[in-house]
């Protein structure tokens, strides 16, 4: 049974890693290999020319820096706004809270394409078109409902008795939240932060509408520029640029997962 579990785990890892491995293989192939009708798994003559072409043709470093700034600000603001709101929704039961939770769920049903034109007009009127702050505001707005839903579930999982015990010991509500509730919410905060970061990092549609100047375009928009006017993509440079675009999100996940583990351990000890 243990062997079957390891085999299933290995198969799952290969399944998840296959797109990344295929992207790496494509990025290392020559134009002749890319033109073959029967593609090869491993490049016959690996080359780094696609990487040099990608960085030479487009400002990938600048686009990645702009995407990183937008994703970091969006994720941090989303967590800072949604965390106190999630606590209030979870701890204070009322008709207003139930309606708010229902609206959060309903808001995820509407396709974003329906509000593109009104959104563009609003941002144009307040002078946020073609700006990174405008994109941050949009990302926060559309990430906030799901982040709020995630965090209020984590808050409800924290027993009220822990706060009541802290109050009996003389702690104020703010002190009990900071000392008792906050450490137990760390896994939820980290998971929400990760969700908001990845959503903002990969977002394309809103950036396409809001950002018009190449000097402020984020990484997803820059990757599109490797597609020709006839819709034919230059696979080599595109694969190389896409591979480089995954690295920051992987690094962010590697850093933040340590906080996730420490939060889980703290929750297990305090629970």
C-alpha cells in the first residue's frame, strides 16, 4: 500500500511538472526543431539563443518588476482590508453579515467582461487609466470578495472559547485578537496572500484594458508581444520568456510556504 502511495504521488508530481518541463524543452530548441511536425521531448542541440532573443526584443526585466510591484501591493492591501472585515463577519452574526456573505458569493458568478466598459470609464474619469495604481485598485477590488470568503472561514475555525479565556485573564479584545487569534490565523493569511499574489501576477484582461503604454505594461502583456500580426507565435522566445515569468512566483511561494508551515505549527500548539 505504501508503494502505491509513493507511485501515485510521483505520478501527480510529474503531472504538475510536465508543463514546466515542456516549456523548458521548447525554450532550449532551435528554430529547426520547433518547426518539426513530430516534436522531440529532449532538444537535440540545446541552445540559449531563445533567451537572448527574448530579453533583447522585449523589456522583460522592467515588465517583471512592474508585475511584481502590482502583485505585492495588491496582495498586501487585499489582506489588510479583508482580515478585519472577515473577523467582523465571522464573529458578529446578523442579517447584514449574512447578506454580505451572500453577495460575496453572487459577485463571483458574474463574468468580468460585463464591467470592462464601465470600469474603463470610471478609471478614465479619475485619471487612473494607464497607471499601475489603477491596476492595483482593480486587482484589489476583484480579489477582495474571494479573499474575504477565505479568511472568514479561517476565523470561524478559531474557537470563541479562546478569546473568552483571554478576556477572563484580563486581556482586552484587541489584546486577545493579537495574542490568541492572530497566530492561529497565520495559515489563512498566508494562503490568502498567496492567492492574491498569484491572481495579480497572472492577470491579463484588466491589464489589457487599463494599460496602454508599453512603458507601464506588466509581464503578461509583454509576453503577448511575441505573437506576430498574423497571430503566429514565435515559440522559442515566447517559451523562454514564459519560463522566466514563472520564476518570481515560484520564489514567492518558496519564501511564503515557510510562514505557512510555521503558522500551522503554531496553530497546532495553541489549539
